[in-house]
C-alpha cells in the first residue's frame, strides 16, 4: 500500500495532495455527525489533514487516532498536531491495531482505492466502529473530473508505461454504485455515495508541478530517474495540458471527489 519511495515523498505529498484535500474535508466530517467527546479513527491519515479537522470537531474531551502505514507521513502529522489531542498509530488499513467497537467515527480520505483489498479494509473499519457509529470515505471521481491527477499521469505514461496501472488504481472506485456496494458488502447500513466539487487555484505552472518534482506524487521517483530530455518533454506536455485551465494569469480547475457514508 505504501512504499519507501512514498515515505521519502511525505513532506512534498503534504504540500500538494494534503493541501488540496483540505477543501473537501469539512464536507466529509459533516457527514460523520461528530459530537464533543467522540472517538474518531482516521485511516490512511497521511499528513494528518483530516485528523486535525476531526480533533476540532470532538473537542478537548474527544480522542482522534491518525493511522497510516507510512511512519514518515505520521511524523509530519505528529508535528502538525503538537497542540492537539491526536495519537499516531502505524498500522495497515486492512489490519487495524484497534479494539472492536472502539470508535464513534471512522474517516478515510483518498486512501481506500490504494488498498490491495478495499473490501477487507472496509470490513476492518466496520469492526472497529461501535454499533451506530458512522463511516465517511472519499475517493476520486471519474478521470474526466479529476484534472488535478490526470494532467500529470497522462503526461507520464509515454515514458513510464507502468503509470497506466497507477491510473487504473487511482480511479478504481470512481463509480458511486460500485463504491456503495462495497461499503454495503462490508456490513454498513444507510449507505450513500455523492459527488463533491471544489475549485482549485494554482498561481503558476510551478505551483502545480513543483511539488511533483519534489516528490509529492507516487510517480515522482521514476520521473526523476528519467533522462533530462524526457523530463523536459514531460514538463512541456504538463504545461500544455495545464494551459486548458488558464484564467487571468493563474490556473483554475474544478475537481470532483466521491463522498461515501454509512452506519454500522
């Protein structure tokens, strides 16, 4: 689910994907219907954006645990959460090191599609929720609605053919009916999957592409191993594709996620 390359890219990932995921997290947390004092588990927490927002929702008497397979990600999350009541847990999403029925809410932002077995991960989330507890999951919508990701990946596939498999994995849960069916199959009730749209702003080409070159994408390491001329060709192709979103000296794009919720 995560690898050494992804660990090394943790800081850049936080500046890129972690930064933009903040726009969606309030809506996802609203679906959890958290109350002061609740216990919440953030699965595949990354650099902790959702965990921080959950901590604000449950207050000083609540508990938030940020769980991720990447220790490097958790170190960054821990630094952000220095003054918050957030515990860090290095754990795989399909084998959570948590007691049954121990949480009021479970959240997973942009992580489930990377699980080797998403259904197994959802069953684990169901296991650790108390009866009546709520699940909130986000994944990317269809590729045509996620230019944030497709611009870079489609530009890479000519030189890095294996990125085609990454594209398939990234969008493997983009059908809301399939996603809802998986969640129901894990034992959840009152399941729904809806689309959430946000507008993302990039001040320049480097604002978009810089974090990728610094390690903010799973493709960053193989990209940096390419010959210089191949890297320049990819940059030119990304710049061309990004141009479709130019507006007043910057770049604006609408990007969709799917929000899925369920109750144990």
